[in-house]
C-alpha cells in the first residue's frame, strides 16, 4: 500500500516531482563536481609538496637568508684571471664550475638537527643542504691579438678557422669566428642528504628508475643520484660522471617522482657530508625535515620547535600548502571558496523548493489526509507517507545528480586542464620571485663586443632564482565512493527535511477537516 | 457500464439484502437487537469552538443513547451542530466537556492514538464528497481502510475485492475515482467503510452530492448492509426522504438534540 500510494502520488504529480528532482540533481551534481575538483586540486598540491618535501614530512625547518650575505646575495660571480682558459686558434675557452648554497637559502649549523631531535614529539628528523651547481663555460675571442695589433674594433668578417687572415682582421676567433663570444651557463640543483635517512626527507617520495639509491656506505663518497627529468635533459645515466663543484661524481642511480606529474625536489642528490665538503660549507645544513610522532600534535610540535630554535622558520605541511602558488593555487582558492558556496546555496535552494512543494502539496491534499485520518490512519503513518514521497523525490534527484556529477567529472578529466604549481622551497627573500629557471640548463649565447684588453673582465651577474620548483600538473578529479554516498546522503537529507516538514503539517491537520470540506 | 446500469446493479444488491425494497420505510429493523446494550452513550456533551476570537457553541449539553444496531437519522439546520455531533460519534474530536462512550470506551478521554485506533477498527465513515484518494484505484481505495497494517496483503486484496463485489463494483476495481460516476464513487466509499467490518457506520450527507435516482440506490445499499450486518448506522442528512428511512430521527438545533 505504502509503495503503491507513493508511486501513484509521485506519478500523478510528475511535474512537481521532476522540478524537485532537477533541483536536487543540480545541487548534488555540483557537490560531487566541486568536491571532486577540490580533491583533485588537493592531490595536485600534495603531489607538488611531496615531490619537494618528501612523504611523511610534517614540519620543515629553514632559516631566513639575510640579504647581502652569502647564499642570499643577488647573483653569482664567475671570476676569470687573465691566464685562465686555454687559447687555441684565436679563441679562449674558459669554464668554471662552482657549488654554493641555493639562491634564497640560508645555511645554518648542523647542530640544529640534534636540537630538533631533542624536542619531544619528533619521531624522525633529517638534515639536508640545498646547493646549486653553476657551471660557466664559454668561448671568447683572443683578446691578446686585439691589444697587440692596436687595430681598433671593427667587426671582422673572417671565420674562426681561417687562420691565415687572422692578422688582418682583428679581432677574430671567438664563438662565431668574428670576435663574438659565447657562454653556456648551466645550473642545476644539488641536494645534500643524509644517506642513512629513509624515514623522512626528499628521497622518501621517489621511485628508483635505474641503478640504486644511497646506502650508509656512500657517506663521504663522490656519488650522485639524479632526478629522472634532469638525467634525461643532461643525457646522463648510471655509471656516467657528473662534475659538481669541480669534483667528478659517479652517477649511481636515477630516481623519479612517485607522482607522474611532478619532478622530484632536486636535480641531483649527493651525500650530505660530501656536499658540505665540496661546497666548503662544512658543518652547515639548510633544512631539517621532521616527522611528528603524532599527526594530531603537529601544531604543538611546531610551537615547541619554534621555542627551541628562535632563529629558524618552522613550517608545517599546511603552511607549505599555502606556499604552493600558480594556477593550481588559484584553482584551489576558486574551488574552495566559490565552488563550496555555490553548492551550499544550490543545495539550500533545492531543499527549500522541495519543502515548499511538499508543504503546498499537503495543503492541497488536506481533505485526502483528513479522510485517511477519519478512516483510522495514524499520524505516524501519514507522516511516513508524506516523508516517503519527499524522500523518493530526493533520491531520484540524488541519483540523477550523481549521474550528472560523474558525467561532469568525466568531462573535466577528459579536458584535463593543466595547472601549474610553484612550490617555494625556501622562505628566504629570493623565493617567490618571478622567472624561476625550471630545473636546469640555462644557455646564454650572446655575441658580445668585448672591449679590447679587457680579458680579465668580470662575468655577468646571473641572478636567476632557483628557489622555486615549478611543476605542471594535469588536473585529475578522483571519484570516491564516499563522495557519492555523501551526495546521495545530502539528497536524502533534503528529501527528509521536506518530508518531515510536510509530514508534520499533515499530521497537524484535524481529521474533522475532511468532514468540513465540501466537495 | 453506464450509470443507469450501475444503478440497476445497486438496486439488485439492495434487493438481495432486503426482500422488499418498497417496505424499507418501515421503521422496524428486523436485525436490530432490542437489548439494553447501548452502542453510544453521550452525557452532557458540550463542544465549543473559538472562531475569530468568538466562542461558538456547537453542542450545548447533548445527552443521548444510541442502541447497538439502530439506524438513526440526524436532521437540522446548517450550523445546528449535526457535523459536530458526528465528529464526537466518529472519534474525530473530543468534547469540551461531558463524556462520549463508544461501547465501554470513553472517547472524550482517549488519546489521539486510541481515537485513531477506534476509527480504524470500529467506525466506518461515508462522506458527502466520497473522499476517495484520486490517485488510487477503487480496489486500492478500499484497501486504505486497513489502517494499521496488521492485515496481510493477500487478505487485504481478497477482502477489498469482496467488498467491491458486495457494492456491485467488482468489475470496476481497477478504475480510478475520476473514471467512476458519483454513485459508483460513493459505492467504493461504502465498500471502504465496510471492508474492515466496523460496528458503527457513520454517514455525513451520503446522498448530498447525488441526484435523486442515485440517492435512492445509495440509500438502498446503506439500508441493505445495515439490515444484513446489524451494524449501528447514523446518517446526517438534510433530506427528509433519506431521514424517513431511519428507525429513529433526531433533530439538532442550536446545539440541542430533540427526538422527532
């Protein structure tokens, strides 16, 4: 009887049922899409963070670089003396390879790690040293010719290989054989990590693509593990040699980020003590990665660490999440603000429509409910009947909404909008600046007219900031059973709300109404 | 089936129930028990309403006994308290003061739940406007009478079909009310009232929406089931032709009841 009556009533009021169902469907679809996109954005954010900070890192400790000091300075300097480089065929080849603290990174004493490990609530901690290897190599014209010939600086037309005419058309040689110069400036990030740390740190979020990762025996050795993206761009594989800070390192392995969309934190990884030695930053570190003993105590751990390390910048994962910038963070903001409010408003509107329709339906059915009461139906049964109708309307809306929502997610995933994310790897002043060099080989090739006799000139200030890891992530919206259940639950809740109000109205009707109403 | 045919069936039913339809004006009901057991006993029943800040007295101290199995007609001017009295008898409302006994049950002090139970088991209602559920078929409408859900589905269906057959509408069981004539709808309503086998049948202007020919069919039907089942039948009516069929006629005016 319950279902027959219910089916007939809904069938008879098809228009109303459709309107309520559409309203609910719209709200539910929005809830599903907004939540799905929010989860997708969150996943993207955490994959950016994981790639930078490693899995299991609850807190990172850095120190703010003071402007003007080493490591925080505006640029890098390559200095070449007059005797540097090798001269051949009218050109001087110069190259230099330096390893120094990454831009915007301040180093601090390694004893900080011991202090951190002494704080209650720290489960694991590891120190890293973020460095930047810069190599400069270039070809300059043979300036000694120009000064000895004293023949001015008219542009030469000879070729670099045409040595027979070198005397007549100074300056010649150089990269273009016409007195021009060419420089390659190559920069890549070097992360010195504790080779024994496997619980926390940058290398905990990677998968091994080739070779091996560090073992305890690697401490102090000149070995390097490469990020896969960097290995590909630099054309290096396991067994090759890479010069870092003037020292040759053997490539022992290649790692890739577990997230297919994001790069790992650094281009190369070397043992911490080796990094300290080669860079001359003995006893210095730049970050401490901390895992809290309990996830719920991260905030109190943060304040304990701040108390123990007054000079340090202590960041939790949620602090770090806010450091993710770019279109990803715009999407995140959009989704969490506009999307959430929109779905809440639509949900309220849909429920309000359902309530209004149900109440007006009960009003029109006064005589019907009065009659049912007169023939003995209890208030509970009438309330159940009205609530059942609204519930089914909500359910229909919920099911349609889930279908529409899933369709929307399929569409979003098919389009797969690309979001770019920049995670500031340091809170120093250099960080967050525009135009980060994305991970590697910067080539500056310029023909420059060099003043004669200025062979010992200074190099340009290459102020590129390496402090940002920029990652492009295709938005993938996950579908979880729980969000579908929540969405259907909301629809049911909306239906129940309407049904409860409508049923309450119906149960308050006096049965005598049935006798009063004139046909 | 046309209305005329339906009417003919109705007359046939009524004829089966009463051997001599032309004698139905006789005030003597052969099945009415003559014992002292009253179905209803009303004592000093007062019912007042507050309407637009004015107190309206619908029943002004009604004392009345209705023996079990009696057919009673209640007449009187509009606003005289007829409907209010029927509500008291039908356990739809409680009096402001006084007592209403249905058998041994005091309806004036019963809770909502007990009143609903009394309506569901002992009292059958027939309304002027038929009051069928428009979205349900005739058979389903009859089934709504099983209010508390204690009767299994198969038995509900069987009894509903039997009730429709007893009012001559077996072949209309699957029709919606809108597909039935007024007389047919009232027959469905009567089947709905009777299917749970109540001890009391209350009819509020049961022929008020019907033409004369149909009115007589319905009255024949009601009188037939009253004779056949020996239930107590109370009919509120404006129509003297209807009232004349009853064993006892009451007149209600100004909230006071008088015997005619």
